[in-house]
């Protein structure tokens, strides 16, 4: 394989991994990831991948390259159920029935996952913003520092999990919000651990 084709394969692998995570890269990000001096060099390779049928290009989008539907079918499982919104600013929203599915890689098959939309800004300093989609692995325990989905009195929230002696603290990542302290951990039910955050630049 020529040096040129090896570089193209590297570009495809990078773009594929970003797309599977729901985080399409910009052309400049591709340029920087591969080490091109010019953005146009990255664009040429991306357009070549489109001609080969390995990517598709959506006109009018700033991050316009995507995987073809048939590639999704080969490389992704059925998908992660989207259960509804989770209020990141306060405990106001209970889980709902699945409203749709988002793709995930086959590497995640066998894991019990669900996804929730985020509202509110209490986790913004952790990089979780309103409109983001959090991918959650169902589990009932967590370690200090994990970002979790917790449910209390049938209401859900996303926070960072902390143990302090016998207490459990759900910490926001925004100084404008107060932590939630549980003197008795039995009153706190964990739904799972956040393992991924996806951001979309236009509505699904």
C-alpha cells in the first residue's frame, strides 16, 4: 500500500471512530489529526473516500461527512434506546419509555445501555451541556468520581458521585448549583454510569 493510501486509511479510521461516537469531525480536525499542513489536503482525501463509497457528503452542513447507511448496518448494533430527557439542573424528570434509538458500535454489544437527553447547565464544567445525549451503562453501584444517573423519589438527575464517610454526595459541575447530600445512601437509587456524551450540531 502506498504512503498516500495508508494516510487515507488513517483518515477513514479517525473519521469512522468519531462518527460512531456521534461526534462528526470538522475538516480542520481531520487535518490536525493526520498532520497535514493544509486543510485542503484533508478535504481531498475525504472527497476521495466519498467517491469510493466509504463516506457520504451532506451538502449545507459544516461537518458534512457521514457514514453510508449500509456501513452503519455492517458496523453497528441495533442501537441504544433513548428513554427521554434527564434534568441536569434539578430533579424533575422521571424516565420515560424509549422514544427512539441511536447507533453504537458492536464493541458495546452485551452491555445494557440507554441514552438520555440533558437539560440544564449543572454539569457544564464537566463538558455536559444542554442538548447533549448521555450514553449510560445500567449499574446500581458507582465509584467516587463517576458521573451517574441517579433516581430519587422517581425523579432522575445526572451528577458526579462522591462518597464522604457514610454520606453520598451528588455533585454538580457548576458553582451556581448546590450538591445534593444523602445522609442515608439507601435513599439514593443509581440507574447507571455515564460512559459517553454525544453532541449533535443539528436536531436528529
